[in-house]
């Protein structure tokens, strides 16, 4: 297996990743085959009273639980499903409230045995804007027929 050098992350990204680690209890639930590849299934649920730094973690991560599938060979996220188990309120609920039972699924596939690319994204969102405007949204994005292109560049003097 090819080893890649570590990616340099911004301080903000590192802080969010630390918050993700601190926000959840992770449980390895087993191995599963997904799209002909071995994956490790990891369930996650919010911890009680985690110490978090980022606003998104405090408002959102403490109210979501779900399952992630990690590709065993490439160590990348192949799929993630998560649900809100409590309402998430932004601006104390005055700006936005996202209701519990809102769900998100993201799925990726290794294409041409080279790159991990998105396959499907689905979001079901219920909530309220500015205490008045109700939201009931279902968004599905599907990606397929990826093609590899070769490009040649010439610079004329």
C-alpha cells in the first residue's frame, strides 16, 4: 500500500477535528463489504458534556449520531449516515432551528481504482427560519459516469 505524506491542516480544521473526536463515543461495530471493498463500520453517538471549542461542534455535533464506513485499504470515509436526535438551534433558535429526525447521508466510491469521488448525497431537513418560516427539504444529488481525461498543454513562444 502506498503511504502518503501527512496533509498540513489549518488550525481551524485541526480544532474541528479535535472537537469531532471529543464530541462522540465511537464504537467499532464490525466489518462490512461495500461496493466490493472491505469497510469498517463505526457507530458514533454524542458524549455527555464534552469540552468543545468550535461553534458548529457545540450547536450541531452534540445533537447528531450515526454510522460511518471506513475503507480498510485506503483508510478513507466511504459512507456516513447521521441523524439529529435533538433540535439544533442557531442564534438561540431565533435565526434557525433544525428539528430532530433531520438526516444526512454521504457516499463516495473509488473510481478507476484511483480517486474517491462522491456517488450520492441525500439530506432530509425539517426546521424553522426566524421563528416563522417552516422548512421541509429533501435534497438528493447523485453522481455517475465519471470519465478520465488527458490534457496536453503547449506553450508557444
